[in-house]
């Protein structure tokens, strides 16, 4: 009986210390939470929890609005390949077609890929290297009411060239992406 009486105060003291540590940890957590909430006026636990709930609701609403804005932003993409033509959109819309735009050529060049996001157009062309090729391509793009913002040409081997053009639609631009690729390819075939 004597042994159990000496253990009881020891256990009670350990319990009090553990409870004190738990309360200190909770208080520190409330202080950390209060530091994360902008515009917090009161620092009592009730106010911190209430304001934290409101702040999380605001963040959730903001997240939903941003996701909605991203969903509305469309990116359309078209790629022309000689064997079969693939039209695809990698982000929002998808369609495909096995059509050759009516061009029958022994030479599969130029391969053209175009992407549109709002008023911006990205055009990638894989073609044969010809003298004056780049300036002719830029002229063809500008004929389609696109303002060339940036262009880049990368030679590959001795006979081919990869060209990337970033352009912006002018007010007069009124064709579909598919028609843009078709018209551009037909224009490029005239001087290649």
C-alpha cells in the first residue's frame, strides 16, 4: 500500500506537466495561426478561429474564380503533316481530320503547326532551307494580318530549317486556325 501512495503523487505531477505542455503547444499553434491571418484585430482564441475560417472561405472563393478564368482561356492548335493532317488542341478542344488541304506534292515540306491563345499566334514551320526563305515566310505571315513579334530560325542538317514565329492578330484578321495553316502552306509552296 505504501508503494502505491508514493506513485500516485508522481503520476499526478507527470500528468500536470504533460497537460501544461499540451496547453503551451496549443497556445503556440494559435499564435502561429494568428500570424498567418491578414488584418487580425483580436488575438483571443475565439477570434483567431473565427477569422481563420473566414479567411479560408475567401481563399476558396478566390481559388474558384481563378480556376474559372483559366478554364475560359482557350488555346487552339493545328498541325499540318503531309501524310495525314492532324488538327488537335492540346488544352481545351480536340478534333481531328484526315485531309490533305488539296495539295498533292512530292515534297512533304513545309510542315506547319499553329497555336492560338487569345490574340497571340505561335507558328512553327519545318521546311527546306532556301535562299530568302525566312523573309518570304515572314512576308506570307504578315499578308494574313498578323503582326510578327518575334521569329527564330534553327537550321537542322544541311537541307532543313525549323522556324518559330510569334505573332499577334491584327483587327483585320478573321480566319480560322485551320484556314490560316492552309493559306500559309499554299503561300509557302509557291516559293519553295
